[in-house]
C-alpha cells in the first residue's frame, strides 16, 4: 500500500514538474537569448558540416564537447528550438526524480518527498530548460553521478563502474566536475570497509571515468600534442575573473587581439598574465575571492539585466533565499553522515573553484539540488528541535 502511494506521489509530482517546465518553454520566443547559445550553435553547424566540434579554427577545444554533440544529434533528427526545449524539460523532470531518490537514500522518505516537491517548482531548475546551454544536462548528469556514488556504500563495488561512466559524462559536459573525482577517490579510500573492496570500487570508478574521457583526450592530443582532459578555457575564465577591471564576474576586458593567438599559447599566456596581476596586487585578489564568494552565493541575481528587475529579485529571494538558513543548518549537522559527505565535498569544491576563477549564480546551479536536500534536512532538524523544546511537561499523578 505504501509503495502504491509513493508511486502515485511520484507520478503527480513529475507530471506537475513537466507541465511547469513546458509552460515556461512555450512562453519563450523562437530565438536565442544568451551569447553562449550562439557559440554552441556554431559548434553544431561546424560538426554537421564535417569541421568537427569546434567554435572556429582558433577555438577547437574551448568548449566542452558533450552538449554540442547532443545538440548536433537533435538537429540532425530535425529538432527545432521548441523541440529541444521540450526535450530538456523532460530531462529536468527526470532530474527531480533522482533528487527524490538521493534525498530519500541519505536522509529518509519525508526528506525525499519535500525535496522533490521543492525541486518540481524551483525556478532556477525551470528557467534553464528554455535555452541552448549546458545547465540542464549538466545538472542531470551531476545528480545521477551522485546517486550512483552514494549507492557505493551499500554495494560490492561493481556499481562504481556506472558511477565512473556517468561522472565522465558529467566531466565532458562541464570540466569543473572532473576536479571532483580525485576527492571522491580519497573519500572511498577512507571508508571503513575491507581494503580489497575499497580498491575494487576505486578501480572500477577510475576505469569508467577514463573510458568516457579517453576519446576527447585522444582527439585533443592529436590536435595539440598536449594532454587536455577538459578544455582550453581555463586561462580565459581565470583572467576574466581576476583581471584589473574585473569584479569577479563576467568581464569583457581582454588583451587586444588575444583571440588570434594560437589556442594553447593563448591559454598559457592568460594564466601567466593573471598570475602577474595577482602578484602586483595580492590584496585585490583577496578582495575578489571574497566578492566571488558573495557572487556565487548571492540571494539575488548578479547580472544587471536581472538584478534590476524586481520580479527576478522576488523569485530568487522567495526560493533560494528562504532555504538559506535551513541549508546552513542541514549542511553542518550532517557531517557525520557518510553518504552526505559526497554532497559536502561537491559543494565545497564548486565554491572554491569559482572563488578562484569566475563566479555567478548561474555556475551555482549544479549544486542547488543538494542545497535543497540539505535545506530540507535542516528544516526537519529544526522542526524536531522545536517539538522537543515545546513538548508539554508531564506531571506525576498523585494518588
């Protein structure tokens, strides 16, 4: 009976999620809204014309390959913008289901239920379905990777191959996730279990991860004669977030004619120039670290086109903002939970990475499913404390 009610709940909440997402998608115009969308569309056109997954001849490995590859397949199958947006809405809906499973696995069914409800109408999950950006697919692959990783604690290790494969897919969607894997390996090695089993889990995880990344690594080596597991964008965003005119967010100031320099040389040069800027004014770098932390965790949008509109501020405050105090509680009271530690590590890594490189609330999206899960746990933890505090006193009966 309980199983039937759970199934009914999931059917309802996933149907509700999909309706909200496609309603937003149908509201949008039939054109592109963001600069990044145009670059991904260029990659699609180049790939379908036989030039490869490149933006242009000077940006051959600048963008990660998986999302433009998915777009290429969809366009080849005659999908238009609306079809792609609907397909992304479907992926986002299934993400809600995985969030439910993760929260349920770590904290329990009531936490899973509330996490799914919040995720179904969480505005940031709905918003990015309408655009040709990596966000929707990256979010999906991240939560799916975490789902398999937390399952490792209860299995004999074979499932770690699935975790490795999906983690590799996430890493090809956005390379930031690749930084997470070494920390996962350390976490697995510190599990309190048989040494042979721990090494088997790590072995299959690494094998799955490397198998998925290897075609991209081989392709990059053939082009540049360099080991490039991710992209050549690192120096670019490092400069963008730390140059003399940057506030830690997107910045259009770049050295003159930097686009024309050979890709690997450009990447190294921008790293070198950024480090020189930091050395000249380390206090400003410390200020930028603080400001990027603020930008990454800001309650309201940072971008001028959004932060000045009262509707966006209200939506952000009434969703992300309301959850914030409960997230802080849930994050810290769950440190002893071994499965929750995967979430702690991921949130920490993404925060530090974007403090060093480039920060915006858009880059926070991949960790927001876990923000919701910790918030829900913090809410129930707080509720239990109130119940204990306000529980009526019991008195001894005098006979």
